C-alpha cells in the first residue's frame, strides 16, 4: 500500500505544500546532508594535500598519503565541530533576541 495523502486524483500540489514537504525533508535528513558536505570537503582536502606532498614536494607515496589522510581527518573534525558550535551560537542568539523582544513588549503594554 502506498501513502498518497498529499495528492489525490485531479488535485494539484500547491507551492506552499511543496515548500512544506521540502522543508520537512531537509529537516529530517539534515545530519546526512552535513556529513555528505563535510565528507566531500575532507576528500578534496585529502587529494589536494596528497598532490602537494607527492608531486610538488616529492615526498614518497606512503608518507604523502599518510600525512594527507591525517590532515583531512583533522580538518573534517574541526569543520564539523565549527558547524555544530555555529548552530548552537545561532540558537542561543535566537533565544537572547526573543528574550530581549519579550522584555520590550512587556514594557510597552
């Protein structure tokens, strides 16, 4: 059985419904998207470091690959931590602004 509760025969999906479905999809899989992006960045950093070490600085393959692996993993670790701390910073700023807004609205009433 398939769930077909968003679109019935003869009905079109509105722009608002499409936006709501899209935002639910992004919210549901947010962690996956974050790890895909940072995993891709780690792979790019790994390749760039390896090419720099092996082709430019003429370091042997085993050492160039090892050092590039370590650098890319450290970069991925720090990027993910920065992203999570940035999310916490944004949420704490939102709480603070809501608090300040509530103070001003209570004073004006």
